[in-house]
C-alpha cells in the first residue's frame, strides 16, 4: 500500500518539484492548492489524466 502525502502549495515552483519527487519515489500525492480552479491546478489535473495530482 503506497504512503499518502499531502503537499501544500503544490502548483508553485518548489511545491511542484516536491510533488514530482514524491511521485517518482512511489508515494501517492494529494495537492493542497489555494485556487482549485486556477491554471496551475488545472494543469496538474491534466498531467494526471483528470483525477488530481
């Protein structure tokens, strides 16, 4: 069972890098973002096939 991790500020530069590193390491990542309908959040959903980070 993968470990779940929440990342604050996941659409920013540092938070995005943390998300990528954790996902590459096999973690299940959930993003906490300021605006779930903002461009950064939409891009994150698109990269994951629509299901969130």
